[in-house]
């Protein structure tokens, strides 16, 4: 039980009386000197006050705005009453990675963006409260794991990113013997090899993986499925297989000069600065250099902020739309500005300029104007002929997003059906064209949010459970004989 004594629920108009309070935040001067997380956690009193701002809507828009349909008003009410452990348990009932989603989800476009208080006041601080609850729970014993009786089935999970970890967790809770395969020596996928530690410290991911190990999940690392072990071997060894590796390939820059020394795609740069493991790519040095980042999503913000922490002389973002049509999180944009990055809006790269040695010296840009909305709902940019200008640069980082990487040539993974974009095709059960082989996350939907990966993982785990148990029932029915059958008369 919590030490905090429950009190009556929040007053209906607490949102009017209590202003939104952001969690503790380190100053920009302090945080650019390291890779520690920017935000701290609420204290108990502040958490209760902030949770009391929830209106307890009968048809909560925040739940509709959450891809996991988190029971937000319910756990906010418990938080306001001081029942923190119970509230944290509710967050875990719909998410396998709540402490991680609370840190990396663009909540301004999801639950908080849907909060009914928007337009009247600031929305409820849902993400900060979810982080508080789960940190409180871990500190008070929530990491303890109760044994689950084995059900006799085994499942291979390929990939240890968020979709793989969440699927493995959900299956282990149902008694499955789960083995997670990953090509890297450390589990976590892009959570540890792509998201900078100032957004998600490694200790948070390590703690979650340690919990999964205590749940009985096995990890086979440094193992390339399709190379070191075949899909056929996995299907023979396990009752079902879940494919959850992302294998992202960065979209490239296709303008004259894009091949110059000093032009790099974003992911290798981020990986080099988020892991201590030896890599097979040449180091991308930015200290004392002018860094230009093309694109303005969350990956671009990560590149800008990482470059600043690594001593870049300048960190400049060039984006073809304006600030109002920014694709990434507003919170991350604000943090990036605070830390010293500059933005050049309504501009698109036309050429990478070089010096006599072929090295980058700048980016020639064209001004753009915005027309009507495109398929994403944002206004479509159009270059303006003759409106050229140059941005000085020593390093250019291309952050145009990611696309699926083809399966290894000659691998039996090529049996998996894919669409024209190279993404794995699954049916309504998350199953591929091969019986017993399921998939989800980026491999199926393309690059997306951690919370979408968790949703896919939970659905796939349920469908694997249904698939294997229906098979067991079918086998039992086939084995049964009637003691009064004609053969015995």
C-alpha cells in the first residue's frame, strides 16, 4: 500500500484553479554539456495537484488520442487521490513500456493534443505524470516479477527494439518460453542505438530489459536471422515466430554534390554518439564545424542537439516548410531552440557545394512557398525559381526519414510477402503469408512511433496466443476417440 493517505477526488474546476506545471527541467547551459536527460520528475504533491486538473470527461478524448487507449482519466483520478501504485498498475495494463513511452511519445500530437482543456487552458500533463507514476512504482517494488506457469509453447521474437520487447513481454506473461534474437551485441534496438540519451537514458532501457530477463525471456545476441540462423530453423525450433526487426534505411539526398565528403545520413551519426560499441562506419566528427541538418522531424532535432553537445560551431536546420507545419514534436523543437540551434524555414536544398578537395563547404538552397495540403495534411512546398541562397556548412546530415531495407539476398526471409514499398504484408491477425510467422512495427507499417510498435506487439501476442491454442484444441480433438466407437463393439 502507498504511504500517501487517499483524499477525496479532484474538484471539478481544479483545472481553472491549478495551472499546468511542467516537470523540473535542466537549463540549456547545463544540459548541452552532457547527454543526461533534460527532464526530472514531479514530487508527490505536485503530481497530485497536476492530476487533479483532469475533468474526468465521460467520453475522454485523451483515450481516443492514445494509440494504446490508455485508461488515462482513471489513473489520473487515482494519482490525484495519492494512490500511486494503483495508478501505475493501470498504465501498465495497456502498455508494456510505459516509462519509455512517457519519455519519447509526441504527446502534443496524441493524448495531450486531444485533451479537452486545449483552447481553455493548458492540457493535463499526461506524459510527465505517467513518467512520475512508473518511476515511483519501480522505486517501490514494481520491478518484482511473479512466476507464470509455463504453457508448453515457445516463440522466437526477432528484434529487440520496442516492438520485439513488448511482444516478448506480453507472451511471457501468458506462460510462453520466449527467446529474443538480435543482430547487435546489446538489446534495445533504436531505443539504445538511435534515440539520444538526453531523451531516454540507457539505464531506463536496461532496467526494462532486466525485468524481462527476470520474467524468463532469453536473449540470443550477435545473431543475424537470415544469416547466422535461418527462418526455416526458427520455425522448426519454435511453435511461432514474430518478426519485429526494423532494419531502417535512411532516405538519401538526391541533388548535385550529394556524394561529397561530409554528407551523411542521420542514423549512423546518431548511432555513433549513442553507443560505446565499436562500429563498422567511419567516425563523423562535428567538433568546431558548421553542421547543417536537412529535414525537421524528431530525428533532425536529435541530430541538431547531438551536434551541439559534440561541440559543433553551428547547428542549422534547413526545412522546406514553415514552423507551423513542423512534422516533429513541439516539445523537442522548443528544446532544440533553447540549446542553440538555428532554423532556416521555407527552403529546400538544390546543391551541395564543395571546395577544391571535394569536401563540403555549403548547401545551395531554393526558397519555397506553401500551397494546399498534401496527404499528411500539411501544406505542400513548391520551390521558387531564382530565389537561391547559400548556407555555409562543413558537415551535412540528411534527416529525411527512413524506408524499409530489403531482406538479405539469398535469405529465406524472402519467402515473406511484401508490398510495393517493401513492407511486410500481414493479415488482420498480424500473420504473414507463412503460417505461424507474425510481424509488426516498422517492418509492417514503416517508420513510426514507439507507441504504435507497442500496439502492434500487443495485438500480435494475442493473435499468436489464439493461433497456438486453437491448434492445440484441434490436435486434441483429432486425438480423442469414443470408447463406444464401432471398432470396440
